[in-house]
C-alpha cells in the first residue's frame, strides 16, 4: 500500500509500506535530528477534496467518527514516575497532523460501501482521568498526555469523566448509554470524537485483569475496542488481539439504539525520519527515535 505525503496543495509518493512483510516499514532507522512537525501525511481512501471550505465539504454532510489511539511510547512500568518518553511526546505532537489530515485532506469510505464522504471535524477529546480518584488509585497520565497536544491545538478541554461525573478509567463500563454519548447529537452529530486510552482498557488479557484487580483498579472486559463495533473480526476464542501504539482505529455509522458502530477501520501508522519531501516510511510498535512525519496505511 502506497503511503502519500501531503504538503498543502500537493501530493508526493513517500514510499511503499507493506505491513507484515520484510519491507523497510518494519525497521526503525537512525534518528533524524532535523525534526519538523509541519509535514502532513495520510493514505487517501478517496479522491474528494475535504479541506475546510472546499466545495464538496460545504455542499455535503460530513460523517461523524470516533477515533481511538493507544497512548504513545512510555517508560517501563517499573519506572517511577511512569511517563511518556521523548519519542512518545514527539509521537503525541504528530497526532495533530495525522488527525488534521484524516479530517481535512481527502475523503474516506465511511458508510460500509464504496461511497465517499468527509469526516466531521473533531469537537471532543476524551482520555483516562490522570488524577487519583475513587475508581483508580494509581492512574497513568500517559493517555491524557498523548492527546493533550491535539486538544490544545483544537482549543478543547480533555474530558476525563462522563456526564454523571464517573471518571474514565481503563475499566470504565462502555455500555449502551456511554457509547451513545460519544457523538454529540447522535445521528445528527456534526463533529467527531478522539479517545486516548491504554492497552489494558482497550483489550485486556486475563493476566491484565488479574493484575488490575490486585492493584485496586478492576477492568471490565471486553475492553473499549471490542465494545464499540458491532463486530470485531480480529479476535477469536484462540487469538487475542493486542492493541499497539502504532494502531489507529476509526468507528463510524453508529446505531441509534445500542450505540455500536457498523463501520470499523483499523490502520497501522507509518513514520518518516527524513525531513525532506521524500524518503522511506517505517513502522514499529515502539518508537525509540523521534520521526519527522506520520501517516497511516490501509487496514490489513
């Protein structure tokens, strides 16, 4: 799958990115010290211009989506405090470009058919509550810190609890009412929502559940990742799906009754360590160095 580099007004072929192969995408190169957060990168599923004020966006309704990311790279769980690394903070900054492009570059197939539409602009950002609370005595700040640059860029306050004041935690119960609350306006929503979460809350293993219970912040499997879509094809009774830091999840077409989403898109993030307008793209589940640009390939 070709990864395209987008610079306002122009498209450049940035290289080939074949996830799960021995291509260059599977190897993280040496760091490039000339870091730039101005490059914007995205694989386009469609051809329609979704830029702000474009004729197509102005004439057609956008599709509200929920975007979910696992928190960026952090220090070992044995390290106190347990915080984002330098590469993780850089990764968080790059989400500004990635999500901006997902919304405003080109169209996507968000209806479950070949029809194309623009994603609605982000109007809400949610994250696990980083403050100690009655539900979680030792919360991680990493999901919050991962989406903080995006929230600041959009001038939004990160929501860390639901409308009833229940803190968002990895074990938060994403029942029908909680799912329906994710898009403001429901079926008539005109904005999208971004969620920053942790691996245990996205899809915990049995070991995660046991450990969390011992530590006093119980999980409620299945996690967020399996509670949002109407179906989840990547896990079976014998295969556990691990949410990685280079995954990018998009949910669309929410059912008005149960709050589940009929469309579920799963992407891998690709990174460029070259500050020029061309170069190789790479992927890794844990960034050791700081990329200059970010994009996504189509779901596997």
